[in-house]
């Protein structure tokens, strides 16, 4: 596979996994976007500059996640190895349950797609397969690739994803706290087994959620109930648990975003509920946290790449 471009720009969204009942299965793209530029170099060295989230803390060489994903995708299609100059403009908060690592991986794969002469070799299906090798599960990578809301699953042939219908008028607001929680810690508190009745409960709610997103927003509150992960994680993220309880008490379909501690709200008329973009002043102090909100009135696009 030959190289067809030397310089590309990528935009990739944050994502929320689970959406309440769809543990490791349902996901949604969110209106917070990282921007990455990748330039091919004649040398074999890789240099990474990070602005915004993670600046000064993330690797500046080939061990950076974006760089690793670019090289993995190029290797997959048989393209020549090369040096890279990568600039990451990071806006997706880290360790908040917003899919920052999935965004980095998907951005790197998309950058490789832009660099090669035959981009169809890194189709969305191939990108999902490669991203899942990094992530272990596809529920964040899938909406980062396809945009909107997505159901993802794995079988003996690998990962798969199917975009879901989101009816006009259904909005989202993600509430981002200042505190962080590593995904590994959030997963460590989950039990190895759950009661059969709780598994059945979540199956019913996940199925209902697909229908609610397609045009029955009045069912969103019931459809986002969960018994598989949020209660188990509450002690590790008390502020998120308090926020979810507060909003659900107001009749709003609030869930923990991914592994948390960000909170996602789905519904109609969210701005009228004080959930527009900006400091969430009406929610100041809930859970002892300071929250900021990012609102979207329509589905968010997935990853995009352009040659420069």
C-alpha cells in the first residue's frame, strides 16, 4: 500500500458508553471534539505535541496512543513505516467516562486512512476491528466512528456496529465534573456475577431505549434504568450518583456516562431545564461538585479526516 498524502487533519468526538442499561453495548457520540494533525516525515522518528487535555502528561513520542494507532493501521494495510509529526488539540476531558482513549485510537486510524492512497482499505468496519483490539470492547469506538447512537457487539468474527435511529427533537447534555475516575478503578468494583432478574431487567430497558430514541422520548426515563453497573459504582463516584439521582428525581433521563464520573442526560427541551451549554449554575453543589454542561440539539457526527 502506497502513501497518497503527507498531511491530514482529523476531528473525533467524545462518546458515552452504556447509556444506562446497555453495558458495553450502547454508545453515543457527544459534542466535545478533539482535533489532530498528522504529518508524514522522511525520518523514522515520531514527535507528538499535545495542547489542552493531557498536555505535559501524555507521551511525546511513538508510545502516544494516537501514534500507536496510526502505525497499527498502516501496518494492517501493508503501508511503509514512517516518521510522524502529530499535533493533538485535546478538548475531551480524560478519566471522565467520555471515551478519550477511544477517540485517540479512532483518530489515529482515521489519520492513517487519510494518508494512504486507497482509503477504503481502512473502512469503518476495519477501523472498528482495529480500535477494538486497543479498547477491548467496541461501545465507545463505534459511535466515535459512525456518530450518533450505535449498538455494538462482538462474536467469533469480531466486533460489529449498527447505527441507531435518533428521532428529531431528542437532545443530549453531558455534565462534566472537575473530579476524575480511572476506568480501571470503575471496572474493578463490578461483581463477577449478577442476579438473573437484574440481567433480564437490563435487557428489557436496553430494548426499550432503542425504541425510545427512535421517537418515544416519553419512555426515556424508564428506558435508562440500570441494575448492572451504576449502583455498584456509586461508592466510587458519589458526585455522579448524586447528580443522576437528582436529575432523575426531576423526571430527566440521566445516566452515568461510560465509566463516569460525567453524567449524560437525554430528552427534549433540555435547555429549558437549565441544561444548555455552559456552567451548570442551577446544579451548583450537587454531589459537592462543580459541573459544566455541553448540549447538543441533534446527533453528533463521527470521525472526519481531510487531506491538507
